[in-house]
C-alpha cells in the first residue's frame, strides 16, 4: 500500500538521520517535562499500584524514602498504595529507565539531544550490577549509592559534558559494535569509550580529587554504564518518528513487569499491551527460574533502534551470557530480526557479518505476517522486592501487541 | 498430471528434496541420507484469515 510505504520511508529517514549527542546531566525536576514533587515515573506502559510486580513496588518504596517523602519503607508503601504518590510512564515525559525505571525530581538524568530535530530525551545514571534500585533493591546501601550519584557523580558529569561540548553518540555506537557490544546486555566497549571521552574534561572541571577519583573509578568498574546512555539516545531517535500517518514502524517497546506495550508511528501514542513473558536465560549462582520476575524495563528502546537482540551478530560473547546458544548462533538472531525490519542502518554495521547494517525499523506488518517476534536481550530481576538482579536472558515481545496494532492501523486507514 | 513413467523416473534415481513447512519431514529424510533442503515457512499471520486479509490490504 503506497501510503504505508511512503510513511515508512519517512520514518526510516528520521531514524537514520538523527544526530544524538549526550550534552548534560541535570536534576530531573529541573528538566523532565511535567515531572512534579511526589510523582514517580516508572518503566513500561502505565499501570496502577495494585498491578505492579514485586520489584516495581520495592523500587517505588525505596525511591519514596530516597526523596524524603517517607521516613521508612513501610510508610512509603502506605503512601504509594493510598494514592499519595502519583505514577506515570517514563515514556510520557520524554524519558526512559531500565528495569523498574525510577525517575523522580532529585535524581540526575543524562540529557541526549537529537541535534537534527532539537528534541531531548532523559535517563538516570546506571547504578551498576547486583543489588540496585532498578532491580527492586531498596536498602541503605542502595539509597546511599543513589545519594552519591545525585551529589557527586551527576554534577561532575554535567560540568564535564558542558565543558567539552558533549559526546556524539552515533560514531561511538559504531565503534562499540565493532568491539563486540550489542548495547543491551554487553556495553563494556561503549562504557570504556565514554570514559575515555569524558575523563579529561572531568579532571579539568573538578576541584575535588577524591570525588574525581571516586567518579572515574565508578564508571570504569561498571560494564553496563553505557546502557542508560544508549537508552536516552534511543528515545531521542524514536520520538520524532511518532505520529507519521500510515506508518507501521514501531516507535517504542517497553514493559513494566506486568504488561508489555508497544507504540506504532501511525497509531499515535496509544499503547498496545499484552502480558509480559518470562525471559529464558542463565542465572547467577544460587538462583533459578523459580526466583525470576517477568520481563521488565524501558530498555527495549535499544532493540527498537536495531541494537540489543537485533545486533546479537556483533556480540557472540553475549549469546553465551544470556543463554541464547552457541556463539555461532548470534548471527542468526540478527538475520531473523532483519526479516521484520524495513531497513538496515548503513552507519551501524557488523564487521563479522560482512558489514551488514543492523536491522532498523520494526514493521508490525512483517512481525504479524512472519510470526517472528522481536528478540530482546534482558537482565532478570528477582521476583521479590529488595533483592536485585539474579540473571540475564532472552525474551520475545508478545505477538498479541503487534496483532492489536495491525488491526488499529488498518481501521485508521479505513481497511477493516 | 505426471505419467506412471514420470513416477518411476522420480523414484528410480537419487532424490533431492526441498521441504517446505514442517521440519519433521526434512529431518526424517536426512536420517535416511536423502539430500534435503528445508525451507522454514509458515502461513501468513499464523494462518489466521482475518489478520491475513488485513495484511494483504496493507501491502504485505
């Protein structure tokens, strides 16, 4: 159908033409649109307290104490369950967050600006692995780390980024792909590249050598530091693709631990949701599938722009880490995702696949027609609040989301 | 319609098979050392008539 094809051409043009730059780190309350006091933004499509999974409720209790709205976790749960705290989806505020995806007023958020359009997107700083708030952790250790990020690391990064004029992300991602990252479950190369880019500016703008040393050590010890930057970049790339009449390209995939939701360009900002699925993967010592929480997080924006599970071919090492099979299987994931995408990205290529561009622009028509669901690389949270990450794996987007979207787009176009 | 002679010719020599759809048929032939290529294919929209019709109108 010509209208759809032309609309999708425009969607791909906007995706490939984006110029995302990491420009600043700012307290969320100063920059995230319509974010207010006693308001918590979370991952995934919107949902109410009673339907939230354990880690999501645990993170909400923790961040409520962190913000000083409650004196302890028990009071925080009372407030959250009685309507004293407002909830909304990160995606409704130009923001994204991994796993539980907590965004609140005093947290520093990284700012990625798409220089072509001028739109901005936001994501909090990655806390590291293990017991952290994004996996539902909420004890003193977790809250103290968040306070240090708020008081020390965030301001230091913000000063450095302003001083150096920001970090261009498209070439950084291209290098990361050639160094074995897929940018969802493997970010070790990109995290190192960011450290190399920002270290001298952080030193130049710091007047506290202890804080500087701690900040550089934190970034260098966190192999997933770049994940949150990839996510803000993904949101900055995809937001201008929204609302192109007739387009069947997916603009967001996201999950809140209860529902998986997608948005499609030609159907506006409506969410098409279905129950989340359980990841299949590998577990840390002492944990098993019985401990796992269903799929969660805004990090599927990474797959929406052609990275993560779509770029598995660039990252054979991650195939083993997430239990996706032999390293030689990694290429097959990328080829399979190519069957449901409208284009390849000529600037983000995979050297070991003869410089194949990563699959770009998920077309809901191709998903439903082929029966091939998007493959997502993901961390696995413990199903109880307060424990944290217990493994990593692969999960598929529910086909029901795409079937609903096809029906709605067809109705919008007068085809049903 | 093939003639009886065609059938005899087909089965008289070495078989080379392209299997479409269910991979079980391909694996059974492979176990008997028959040359076989499997094509991974499923009906559009999982065989659902309503969605397949919509997709056809939408240009897939």
